[in-house]
C-alpha cells in the first residue's frame, strides 16, 4: 500500500481572498470619496473690520432678468454694479443671495463672488459690473429679487 501525502488546501481559496482584499480596498476608497465629497468649504466670516467697511460699498443698477436656455431651462440673471467708495483696495467681495418662497421661507441660499482678485479686485473709487447667473432655482421660489447680503470682504 502506497502512502499518499495528504494535499494541504488553504482554508480560503486564492481567488476568494483576492476578491475580499479588492472589495475592502474599493469600499474604503468609496467611503473616503463620500467623506471628502461632503466636505463644505469654510463659511465666509464678515470680520469686524469688514463690517465697518460695508458702508463704503454701494450696489447700484441691480436688475433681475429671466431667459430660457437652448435646452428649455430657465436661467435667472442678476446684474448690477458695485462701487468701492472707501479708501482700501478690495481683493474679494462675496454676497449671499437668499431666495424665498411665497410664504417667506428660505428656499435657496447661494454664496457668490462679485469682486475677485483674479479679475483685478476693486480699487478705491472704482466701480465694477457683476453678473450672477442661476440655472437651478427651486420651483417654489417666489420669482422676486433675492435678498443680497455682503457675506465677506477680503482686503
């Protein structure tokens, strides 16, 4: 009688082990993706210095127009001018545009920049045009001019 050595089989077959490791790596990557996808940028802060300077900023000729895009989507555009009547150079000015429903409830709050350093900022005594397009306003919006509130000034 010939004694055959017993074949040792691994407890977990190699293909199953590879699939488990790849699944764990993929799951971890997906979790990290979702975690960083939901990271919100820090909310702008209107510093005491900026609050004092707000009185030097003047919004003028603010108008709202609605148009239909070539794919039938409504686009609302707010245009206007901002003047820096103070003595400081501005790198950035951000507004909160707050849209309401017919009952006075906030349906959308959008932070937008109307002055940016990559556009040259805003020197003392100068006026700049701004244009704010919105293509994703909720149906419940009351179709009136949103409240425009200065949210941040960067000197």
